[in-house]
């Protein structure tokens, strides 16, 4: 079908350039309540996304308009032709600054290995089920409520009118895991999403056990009391979300749009920094990350890019379009972030009274304003002598108010698309207790 | 004018019926949902503009069969090889199930779906066909709106306008059912972004409906509202954490309804024993001022339809009546398991995803109070306006709402102080039982510009809203 579309596009006088992304996906999905299978699903779909470009000038300024449309495999060539004409017409009214499309290079991507590429998917998914339920009795007092398993195998091909023709395979798995435990008064639950790109039995088992341990802790937790002026320790996904504020500081798109004022060489942490400074990079491939790939959505070949060194912005993360706009070298768009560890051990960071937070309803960081916060589902309050599991309550803060004195653990953690400090300690955070 | 069923689905109907008939020889229950949704999104900002297919655009099918114990599904988007489709659904529902059983996996038994004969169709109505309006005009009018916004104040660094037009076409064919519907909706959002002293602040408004291009007529008035809100945020303070009297505007009321007892009564959660609401049916969960509804037939908004993605007709569910939790909302398989009547809330993100119990149009009904009286009654508190996000906790009834801003009220008068952002958290029954005033249905507003997820996935289009409510809330 791709051949027919390309032939059609080449014969169209109203199409100056084009990009086609074809994604062929096969999925297997299982849905469990307790340890019983309730529904099984399979999927075979092909998606073709076509971007049509029009190049034109207005008042001597070179412009490029684009419009993206989805082509279904069931469409006739006449239907596709109509869609192309509509997209072309729309693109001719989109007055964006001109940029070049990505060109083919001689770079050879490494093969991203996954056990999901070999053998039978139903065997793989049943192994995941077996691994997960093998841990069910590992924590007395906590159990698995329900879970959903997904394995996706994708083949992606990106072609453009500039001669680019690249393809790669991608594998991703996801387990949505609900664990429960009973407190003296009621049952509690925790919600975890495990994303992965390879089969790793020990990681699955460890993740399930950790979820069960945390759920049991939540059952023992008491509502957070009114406390103030103690440091907060973020752990797990909240750490990755917190650093998204600094990753956004490297965005060429936000700079072009005038939203970000970050300049190369500037400190991205404001004020007098007496704590740790952020050092980070973007990488194309990370073990067991569903974001690992050597081409971005434009087909640009991806390489490791150091972005921030000791709080100083080294380079913008820019796809081809925004790199052209800012007249800089593109990096391509990457989703795997590495943040270096800090100056202190976990033991040092946990000295003195603090509130350590493990799970939120939904910890959020607004990358434009730096506002962050969330409702606490599980944390540990340490008053200097004893630790008490706590729940409910919430925290709010702003990155600009905490970045002068924040400390990152030397020890790192690995999440989906993120390697960085296992914990971070911040001050000047507002807390709402009961 | 009326939305029309897509030509593609109309042409494939016979083929789909034949496929159902063919598969029915081997399976006791077979249904096929066909979806053909077209839509476009338009965006303008100070530096860039965009046009493209809506993320809701899709064309494909999902087969559901009874595998003898429970149900199996197959999603696909090519009809070229019917033999392959038949072979794949058999593989998923027979061969794979056999392998899973051999691996020791236990299957949870579900009853067979027992349908009544039903043929029906629904086509939504609108004034002006948005697809007939040229892209040029849409982009021109959006650019005009953006420029009006940018000129409102020197601090604006951007004023983004986005517009989406979507026409959903769906058919549902089973042995006994033959359903078709086409629903057209549009939505717009306006985001003002300003900077002062290096700090960026923004706010937005969204509006939607089962309406056509006439939605643009509402847009101009919204620019001023957004501009004033963003400017007020430039000098906003952080709220001093604590408990306050709060008045929630219709958008915040809707968010609370949605997060508190929308997700909390999705009955697939009852099957999993994940919803505390299950044990509170027939009991008091809110103040006697509270009445809450959800349903495809409860309102005419983006959650409106004739039938859901499992072929069940949409209904109007009274969830809370004068403080008492009356009923949950249900998909078909959960209702089968629970022995209840499905409410037509089985919805899929797309033909590629599983159906879950999901909300449609969710709102608090109006009361007898006026906003003026509500403001006058506040000793110290805030009126909460607009929101960025919310998160449910159906098992433990926690609630998290990220509110765009609060305007301070002391002794019944606005002080001019604005706080932002505001995190509203707490225990759902405490919040709902504290509702002491509800404004009349004259203030009723529903909107569905965004999408609702279940956990962190499975996005579906819903509308939420209500009137102004006065309560006591924990802010941070």
C-alpha cells in the first residue's frame, strides 16, 4: 500500500514534500481479576500517518505549511487521493517558518534487543502472568486485586520525499497492577503501572513484591497530621516527574515559542545554589525502556546528547524543524533521560526529621510554571526518632523556590525512560495535613 | 442538519453481517463494532499553526465472541482477508485459551450475553456543517481570536486557540442487534500565556457541544474571560494550606462530580471489589442538597450517544438522589457478572481497546440558591475557578483536583486576592457532605473539551459540569 501512496504523492502537483510513517502493530492482551482470566484480546492493525507539506512565500518570506492525515488500510486510492488533496489545501494556509525535512544518513542503528522479538507471544505473556502471581504470597497481609497485561510488537517505517527511508522494530509491554491490603478499618489499594520493553523475570518479581510491601504499609498508615517546615523526600516516579521541569528547560520548541527564556551557557537553576546541581543527558537507547529507538518521529538518527552540566544548559533538545528555526544542530527528539546522582548517600539524606513520599494520587509538575504537587497515598513521616507510615494530605511547591537547596542521592534508580537519583530531598514545600 | 453514517460503514454492513453469521456457527455469541470517525484539529499560536487529523480519528472493527467460558476479542483494521480475520479470532479464543489453560491459568466464568432483537439508529443534529467550511476560514478566524487576546495586555507572550471537529460513525452488529449512529461534535479551547518578572502564568477555557461550526460564535466572549483570568494570575499568591469555605464554579463542580462519584461508581470496579461505593448503595454519601447524574441520555453533550461500544442503549442514571447513593454505571460484562442491568456505559478508547465502565455526561443537578447569596454567606474562603486536572481513588475515596485559581472572599466580599494554583484534596464523603448551597439550573454548564482516563490510560470523551456549589474544602 505504501508504494501506491508514494506513487500517488509523486504525481500530485499540489504536494511539495511528504512524510509517511507506517506502523504495523500486533498485540496480545490479558485481563485478570485476582488470578482469574476475565478477557483475552488480540490486535492486528496498520496505521499510516501522512504529512503533506506545501512550500510558499508571503511578502518575500519563505514558509512551510503542513497537514497530517491518517490513511486507513481500507481506503481506496480515490479516497486517499481526496485525503491528500484536503491535507494539501489545509497545509497551504498554515504559515509556519520554512524548515528542511530530514535527510537519509549513513548512520547504522544498533539493534535494540528484546526477548519479545522471538518465539510465541502467548508464551511470553503467560510467563509474565506466572512471574507476577508467583510473588502473590510473598508479603503477608497484601494481595493482588487485579491486573492487565499487554505485549505490543511494532514495525515502524518512516519515508519522506527527501530520500529518507528508515525502519525499526519496537517491543513494549505493560502491566497495570492493583494490589490491596486490609487495615483495621478498611481495605486499601495501590495502583502501579510497569512499562518494559524486554522480558526480565527478576525485575517483574521485584516490582510486584515492592508494590505489595507498599500496599501493606498503606494499610498501616495514618492520615498525615498538620506539620510544616520539614524537608520532603521524593522517591520513585515522582523523582522522574520532578526532573521533567529541567528537561523542559532544554526544549528548543519552548524557546522558539517564547515560552522558555533558557539560553545556552545559562544556569537553569535560579538563585544561589548551595545544594546539588542538575547534570543530565538524553540517550536513544536505555535498557528495558519502551522509549528506546534510534530514529525520532521525523526519521532523524539519534545519538546521546549531554544537555545540562552542573546546572548549566549545554544544548537544546531540538527536532529538525525547531533546530532549523533556531539555526542550531538538531539532536532529534528523545524520551530517555539520564540525570546524574548527587552528593549524598541515602543514609545522609534521611538524617533528621523529614517526610518521605512513595506514592501519590497523581504527582504533577507544571513544566511552564514550575508548580508541583499531589495528594499523598503513601509516605513515611520521620520525626527524628521514629518513622510512621502516613497517607492522605498533600504537598505543593514550586521548583524555583526549592532548587537552591535540593539534594540528590548518589544511588540511582531506573524507571521507564529515566535513570536518575533514587531519592531527592527538597525544602520550602507546603503540606496540608489533617 | 443531521450527521450521516459514513459511506464506508454503510458499504461494509453486509460484509460484517455475513461475518457475524459465519462466526455464529462456531460461537454462541458474536458481535462486531465498526467505527469510522473522521475529524480535524486546528491550532494557532503566536509562532506556529497546525492542521491535522483529530486524535479521535479511527477506522476499524472489533469482534467479541463467547469462548465457552468468558469472552475474547479481536481488533483489526483491514477487511481484505476475511478468512484471516476468522482464523485470528479462533486463535485468540480457542488455541490461545487452550495454551493458557495448559499453563495453569484459571478462567473466570461469565454468563452468555442474552440480547433482545433490536434495530435502531441515531444521527445528531447541528446547524452548520463544520467540514464544509474551508480550512482557510477556520484558521483566519482563529488567528483573529488569537490577535484579540494578544492585544489585551503587554504581558501576553502567547494566546493559543485550538478547535476540533469530529464526526463519529459506528455500527454494532450481532445476531440480534443492528444499530447505527453518527454523532458530530466540536470543541474549542483558548489558552492565554503571560510572563511577568520571569514567571510564566497561564489559564484556559474550553467549550464544546453536539454542535457544528456555530461553536465559533461563542469564542469571542471567552477571550476576555481568559485574558482577565491570566492577568489576575500574574500577581497570584500561594494559598495558605488549610480548610476553607469554598464555592466551586460549574467546571470545578463537574470535576468533583466526575472524580468523586463518577469514577467511584464505575461498576467494573464493583466486580473487582475496587470501589467503596458498592457498599454505600442506598446509603447517605453527600448532603441532602446533592443530586448527581450520568448518562448518554442525561444531557446533550460530547458524551451523548444512542448505544455504547458493546451495543447497549445509553440511559440516564441518577447516581445520587438527595444525598443517597442510588446506582452505579455499568458496562455489559460487569452487569452480567453482577446480575444487574447494564446502563449503556461500556466505552472503548477506540476499536483497538477493551471496553470498560465509563462516564458519559456527568453533573450535579441545580439547587435553589443564588451565586450572590453563596458569596455573601462566605466568612473566609475562595471561589474556585477552572481546573488543570483531577485524579480518582474509588477504593479509598481520596480526591485530588488541581484548580486553576481561587479568588478570596472575606465576610461575603471579594478582596481582589487571587491564589494559584490550588490543590483541593480530601475525603470524598467529607467534601460532599459539606455541600451547603447549590445554585439553580440557570447556572448549569457542561463542557467536554478534554478526555477522561481510567487510571493513566483508556481515554474517552466525556462532559462534566453542574452549577455553583458551596462546600468546605482542604486547599494547599
